[in-house]
């Protein structure tokens, strides 16, 4: 399980240095292969390949003509590519996604249970300010016993 937030850097070649705490978990449980993608182009999602493949298996049960399935695959494939951690724990963020998500220099890497979310720091702070956690959010989670 991935949790917490670590800062990291995207180098001039578009490689993200995965924080060691996350890299150890990914490689130890799933190996070095990942799927790097996004649904919106605002941020980067990094799925360990076995987690991504399990998600694809679930999506295979949705009819191939279902509009939500088509939208999902249009977006994750437009922004996505397979990758693998190199010997220094870096993974390439391909140019289209790097540009769309403003991935340069310092970024925030968040654990999101079974995948990693990578955000441009300023963009994420703006998101927090424009979409605060509300009492309605707390009530919605209370329905699940949280």
C-alpha cells in the first residue's frame, strides 16, 4: 500500500526519480515495470504493471462499445506508455504527458493506495484551494464507516 507524499525531481530528459520509499514497495511487490498515464492530463498516474493489468481485466468485462469505457481507454492510452524503473530508480514521463501535466523540476509524489499520483506542486496546491474537503465529503465517507 502506498501512502504519504514525497517530493521528487523530473530531470531535463523527462525522467522522474521515484522516492525510495515508494520504489522499494513497487519493486518488492510488483517488479520494475509500470504503466505511466493520466485520465485528465493534469497529473501523472504510475501503476505497477500487475495493478494496471488487474484494472484492464475489470475493464474487459465492460462492453467494448460502452461510452465510459471508450472515454477511459481514449484518455489513458493517449497519455499512457509502459515503462520500467532504471537502475537509479527513474522512470520516463513521455513528452505529451510531461507537457500536459507541467512536469518539470520539483514535483509531489503521492501514494494513492495501489498507484502513485505525481503533481506539479503549484497545480496541486491550487487544486486543494479550489476543491476543499467539506462536511459533505465527511458524510459521504461516513456511509462507508470512515
